[in-house]
C-alpha cells in the first residue's frame, strides 16, 4: 500500500460526495474534509491542508474554476483533480488555465478514478481520454503567441532533466518516460520535481507549457 493521500472532496450532491469519500477511504486514503460549496472549500482547505482536492465544476455558489484559483492562492502546492459531468472543451481549458492538474469525467470507472487521484498526487496531468490532446493543443497555441519576459535567464537544467522535459511536452506519462529512458518511475518523478523547483512551476501542466514555449516538443 502506498502512503495515504490527504484529500478533500468538493461536490454539491451529497450522495455523490459521500460515495467518492467512501471509495477513497476504503482505498486507504485520508479524506480530510468534504463540502458542497466553493467558498467554504477554499476556507476549509487553508486549515485542512489537503494534498489533492477532488472538485466538481458546477457548484451552487461559485463555479469550480473560481474555486481552483482560490485554492491555489491559499495552498500553492495543492493538486486539483476536476471531476465533472461536463466534457465541454472550454470548461476543461478554463479549469486547466486556472491551475487544475487534471480533469476526469464522472463517467469514469472507480478504478480509473482512484488511479487518477494517485497520479494527480504524484504531480501528473491526468485527463479523460480525448481531453489530453485538447489541452496540449491549446498550450501549443498559447506558446506560439509572444510570451511575457520571465525577468531572468532560464535556469540551467541538466541534460537528463531536459530530456525528460522534452518527453513531458510530447504528452508521455511518467511510466512511458521511464520505459523510454530505461529509468525507474521514481527517478523520472525526481527529475520532474527537480525541474519544477528550478523553474518555479507548480505542476506538470505548467511544465508542459514551459517546454512547448522553449521549443522542446
């Protein structure tokens, strides 16, 4: 059993919220809080300090995109996995641009959901099949536009970190990168975490955009 993940579940449907929380608890994770309101989620997160927030897009007070922004303000390192009934393209892109790490449809099987939570906690960008290409395409479009100056020279990355970053930009999973380079999954994770720290980025989604901006795809 891997280390339990501290998780907060935010969904305005009590039966769904309780079911998700139960599945996570039975899988050995620590559900630190549940709520059905966006503003309350941001307040609770500051005290509960979850590692991952499983967040519905449609909430009664404010929408999930606004909640993502609020969560990232109070907990910059938090990973947010959107769990929504909507696969509408603009909703997905808005959530990712706000700082969501991944986006999964509620039609996902329980095993797929639990795997996505684990991958989200590890810093991977997790998307329902079909949405990953959409997000990657949008970042390519954004990267083609003039980027604001970063204010300082780009940090020095090792040859291996650059190699891993190039594969991240191509959309490969950590497992895929590990197999391609003959490394362990943990070693790839360490390279990604080191690169995030050097570049002062928060998650794999931001890392992907950086890589594409640098022409590494």
